[in-house]
């Protein structure tokens, strides 16, 4: 820019001369933002919330609101929620984990509770004697020792709980709600966090003394005792069907239960949903049920071997195109005849090895299918690679990458293969022969063109690596909800194989913990006692919610519970709310018990989530509306 000004020259007095001088441009720097406060330290679009009012109070309120959403779905009489996600898929369920996942929560404080609930669903089990690192090194150091290797595998992280997500959210929300009252009275967040941490450690000691029942390793083969532990997990989602579904889950788990219960694998219990009929028509199959129809003419085979291929069963194809020069018709006939003879030799070689069932992950050629039908073999195409892997694990087979060179070690053994029409679907059912298998002899040589390998004497056993629960229902929503309840039941069995201790349900253990923690608070000097006292009162949310969802007077039921626990000395921790008649009684006699590991992990995760949010005093949030406004201005300018 230019500006004009007057300048008088000394040599010409009285003469006015107009000159121009260039103004220097001053480079702008971000240092000027330092004078405008903390918000101008960051890029445009950031929002900040700090202090008790904006950060801690708002976080506690958001978490409490989320807990109120799922609280009405807590317990056997909880109400269902209908959630339609962004893909327009409809969910009608009382499962808190499903509700939270499909809601797509955006608030950062509420997301902490969502993560805690997800962790409860997928929590891992590590004993006090082994950590993950110890198990890792134990496995590889003792890799050559089979028994030591199996022992180390028991302590690797694996899905355990599968239940209690609603308890985590509800209890964490109650902790933050009570913390909000203390903060408004003037208690410092640091005192509150210390009090909650002290109370959490005390609860870990108290709950170990409240066990009312324990399953031993020998009890894992008892169907009735398994059903007793499974009912509590299923009744909270399918009230009225808990006995029937518990029977299905217990039967399927017993079919897949190894001799050492700690080696039980959750993935060995599969669920197949078939639309139609009623839930009571569901049943268990010892084996795998695949929603596919065989491509061969033969649909049944018994006591035979199975070959599984990850490639196509067809004539070999070159990777690049090529030209074949044929001079006459005889060469053309011989060319086709050579392909037929080659395929015939491959299929006959499998037939001589005892293979009667062929399963392929890719297509099955017409020529191969012709010779398969000639030898009356069963051929099936499986599109899912996960199903193919489960078949390999179940049949003790190895997937072959080519159709030539199949060995005895690659083959699996099956007791029966059949095709059933269930509802309107054609289902391929495999019933397997499993270990023990007796080895008669081993010959590894080729004589007269016949390959001899390991000869196994087939001994039928009741043990089954994989079981399938076929569930029926009127709608897809019902089938999905029942599948989630069955998954929780199977995970409960997995948890019982590791820690078979149970506590009384129906709010009995929570009231006993609340009573003892409140008493413990009176022994503590300092401001932490107020936080410990509120921590104990937070456990009242479980029996109070059970009473509210049942239609009972929650204040009256809490009074009865406290009175019963104070009067009874030895059996106080067994008295809970009977929602069927609205009385308080010994719930262990009614068969209402909860797995101790579920409660321990739920209390731990909820406490840590609450403490995490109480430690936050500053929140920075980048606003998406700023980006929308920014790019809108650019578009208008262009």
C-alpha cells in the first residue's frame, strides 16, 4: 500500500514536495493468540469444557442418562427396546450389550460406559498364578511337551463372561449419580476417587466370603448342575423359556465337553436359525448343520472318511491361456479322453482310500461330479470359509489345496451324513465319529499302485467336538434374541469350567455388600468415608430396579431386605427378592444364583469406569459443524 505525506526539503525553503513511500508489511504470527485466552491456543473448530460445572458434572449426567435408558431392561421382567440402526436393521431385545452397540453413542463420557459393557461381554480370564506373558512363554518353552502345552493354553485369554453388561452400565451410572451429590456438597474429586478405590478393594475381599455354591470338575458332566448355573443368564433375557433353553445349552455343551472341562471351547457349540414353527421345536444335533444342499445325486453316507478341499474339484487349469493344435478328429477324442481318464483316476483314488464325502470351498466341475455320482459319493460346496474351518476342526481333517496327492492323514472320519428338510430349508447334517480311535498298524509305502497309510479302528464315542443347536421361531427378531440368550448360556458354561463359585441372586449379594460397606465406612477417618458410604448405597440399585421392573414398591422391598439381613446371621447373604410373589426369602432354595466371576468383573469394570470419569476435569471436542461451515465457504467462493 502507498500513502502520501508532505515533506519539506531543507535546500528549498517554503517548497512543498509530495512524495510516496512504501509501507512495510508486517508478517502475522500465531503469537498474537496468546493474548486471547486458552481457547485460541488450538485450531479453529475446537471446543473446551473445564471445571466441575462443565466437565465433571456434565460427564456424570450423561453417564446417568445412559444408565437410565438400559435400566428398565434389567432383570427377568425388564422391558424390551426396539432399535433401528443406520442400516435400518430392527432389533427388539432386552440385551443391554446389543442396545448400546446399535445406539452408536457419541458422548465421550457415555462411551466409557459402553466400552466397559463391551469388555464385560468379552472379558478374559487369567488366574492369579499365571499372567498372559507367563502363559505365552510357558507354551513355547514346553512346545515339545504335549501336556505342558495344553496346560499353558488354558491360561491364554479367551471369552469368558458373556453376561452382566446391563449390570455394569446400571451400577456405574448409580456410582456417578451418588458422586454428583457429594460433589455438589463440596467434596473434592480427589477424596471421592480415593474413597471409591478403597471401597472397591474392600468389596473384592467381601464377595469371596459370600459364595453359596461351587461346581467341581466332576460336576461339569452333570446336566442338572449345569442347567442350574445357566438358568440365571438366560432368564434375564428369555423369561419363561429359561428351563427349555437351559436344557438345550447343557445338552450341547455336554456333547462338546472334553475330558478336561477347562479345555472347553465356546466355538464348538454352534447355532443355526430356521424360520418357522415354535421355539419349543428347537433341538440339538451332535455335529454340524450346514445350510447347503449337496450337488451330487447321493445325499447320504455312513461310517466313512471325508476329504475337505480349499480348491475347486475340477480339471486342472493353467494360469494363462494357451492354444492346442489338433490335426484330426482322433486327436480331439483322445484329448477329451485324457482329461476324463485323469479325473477318473483322481476320484477313484479317493474312493479307494475310503472317502465317501467330498467338501469343497470352491466349485465342483461337471466332469468330476459325473465320476462322483458313478461311485455314489456325496459332494457339497461350502461358500463360507469359516464353516470350512469348523468342519476341518470337527472332523479332524486337513484342508487340501489340490485334488491330487490326498493322504490318509488329511482325511476326517464321519459317522453319518444326511440331508434333512427343516422348515423350507434343505440342511446338510454331519454326525461324527470322534476319539478314541485305535491305531492298528502303520505302513508308509506304496505297493502295486495302492497307497497304504494309518489304519484306524473306528470306535464310536459319546464325545463330540461340535454340537449344533437348531432353533425355530416365528420371526427373525425372536430367533436373534434367542441366539443371544444361548450365547450367554454357553459363555456361562465356559466361565464355570474355570471358576465354579456362585453367589445368591435376586439382589441378595448386593444388599449384603451394601450393608457391610456402609459399616466399613464408619471405621474410616477422613473425607473418604462419605465416598465409601455412597459406594455402598450404590449397590441398592440392583434390588430397587428389580422391584421397580416387577411393579413392586422399591422402598418397601429395600426395608424388608435390610431387616432380613440384619436379623439373620449365617444365611443373610442368601436372602433376596422373589419377583413371583413379592416376598424376601432364601433364593438359593429357589435356584436363583449368579456366577461370582460375573459379579466380580462387573463391579471392577463399573468402578474403574466411574473413577475414570471422575478424574476428568477438562474436555476438548472438535466440532464437525466447523468443517461443514469451512468447506461450504470454499464451495461458495469457487
